[in-house]
C-alpha cells in the first residue's frame, strides 16, 4: 500500500493523464550487490513507473546512475562543463539512504556502477504497469 501511495503522488507530479486507467504493482524483487558487483545499464520494458527502495547502503556503496535520454540527439554538441546544472548533465548519480524510495519512468536508462563497499548493497526494486 505504501508503494501505491508513492506512485500515485509521482503520477500526479508527472501530470500523467491516465484517462481513468490504473497502474498496478506488477513485479517486485530483491537486489543484493556484493563488493565488486555492478548492475549494467538497462530499462524496464512494458512498465510505466519503476522504482527502488533501499534496505542496506553501507559506506562506499554505489549510487544509482541515470542517463539523459537525449544522448543520441547530442552527437555534435560540445561537452558540458563539470559544474553544469544537474538537468543538463549526461549522467546523474543519486546516492540514496536506507529507507529512501526512488521512482522514475520505466523508459529511463539506469545502472549501478561498481560497488566498492565491503558489505552488500541491498535494495528492493519494483515495476508498475497498466492494471
């Protein structure tokens, strides 16, 4: 139920017009990333909203990395300054804390770079799709 509330608020924030349709929790799974582990770049096909909540984030645990979906359109664009506004960067890194819930549209490419923490990075991820 609590995830449903977070997703409903996110849908409102995105100004989605669901036209009377509903989203439902479709998939949920646990991610255990040991020291030296990675989770390669991916999207969540057939879903509308995806997210993760964090159970264990030891010191040195990897942030999640989101990719600007406009990259293919920037082939001739110059590189951005290192201190460019977050919305203009090619990649955004989010270092969540235990208990955080991150939500994004499922088409957004993301990954978890090398986990340098000695302990496992543990999270629970999920997808919402059309009911």
